C-alpha cells in the first residue's frame, strides 16, 4: 500500500519510520515456522532472516528454522522521536486526564480517594505556570477530593484525546521529541498501572494499550500486550521490563503451520523492521528472496 511507513530497525539499535522500498506477495505452499516463547511470537517462511544476539553481544543472522537456544531475541529499539517540543507538564496532564478525567464541556472533572493521585495532580497543576487552573472541592460524602481543571492545557488535552467521544491516545504521540516520549511512558504508571513496580499498564480500551506498547517498545523497553477478562469485562494489559530490549530463546517452541498459499514481506534500506504478532514485538529481517542490489 502507498504512503504506509514502517518502523525500520538499524544495527546501532535505533528505529526510524520509512516508506518500504518494495512490498512483496509471494505464492508458496511450504509450511511456515512459528517460534514461540513468553516474549516471542514470530511466524515466517523457514528461510526467513532472523536477527539474534550471541553471548558477548555479537549480532547473528540465521534462518528461522535454525534458531537455537542460548541466543537473545530483540524486541525494541530507540526511536529519536518527532519534532514537537511540547511542555512536559502538558504531556503529564494528558496522561492524567485520559486515565481519570471526565470532560465536562469546558474543563476536566477529577475525583480521587488515593492520596498519591491527589498529590500528583496538584504537582502537575502547580508546575503549569498558569496553563492549568483548578478549583479544588473538599472531601465529598464518598470520601473523594474533587478537582475541576480548566485552562489552555485543559483544552489542548481534550483536542488531542479526540473529545467529544472516547479518550484515546493517537498518532500525535510519534510527533513528540524522544525525551517527551520518556515523560509519557513514566507518567502512565502514576495513573493506570502498577505504581510501585511500574511493570504493568492496563486499560479497557485496546487502542490505548496499543499506543502504550508502541511508545514503550520505541524507547528501548520490552513490552508485551495481553488480553484478559476482569470483573466481567475485557481489559488489555501491557507488561514492561524497563531498559531491556531482548529476551532469551531458551526453551522456545518451534512448530510448523500452513501458509495458506501466500506470504507477505517488504524491503527497507536497513533490511530489518520492528513488527508485532499476537502482542509480542520483535525485530525481524526482511524477505531475502529479492535481488541483492535492492536488498
């Protein structure tokens, strides 16, 4: 498809978005090979180029059918970010509003029982230099402290989250500078995650979980998305291991599956892309069955 960009992974571990040189549709009846572990879910032709890392840190490209134990499999890269130098406080308030705010037409309404969240919202408001104004109500009958927040950042947050409607993160995240993506990733766990361990984010909106996994993987963190049912409803959870881009292939399972008669691939200048399958992000090689000069 034209005008579609993919995440190209480069040998120095950085990621950039590029338009593929070529899209490929290949007819084949040969079984595909699936490589599966807790963090890996990779399915490709048997001779597909897979990037692994030997002990000592040396990269090793092997065919998918020859992947062995005692290697590391890469799951993330470092995206330098876009060009939007948004105020860090705006990014922090945006995360808070998406998680716990209710848009009331001209501002955001918050109600908290947790002291931790009350303190955090006060910190963001106080550091906003007037871009946020808040009216704080005393504890109500349910024991909640209420805030009504207006101001320039309040309106901008509503626009970015797509209101009126559901509060969704969006592609604008990729326009943020890399340092601000780090601010976004760290702020998430103050509101919709495990604050103490910072190893888990959850949302009942899959689009938000998708974007959280994306920003974590693009800033060098291993992140896995999984779906589960909680209290009778669906939820999506992103498990994150900070500052770790790889997992070990030890005890991986290798099975062979029907190709359905066709496989798809693409080519990019570096020959490696960041892909996702069944909630697992991986660095994968591109198709090798194309002219070497193009590759």
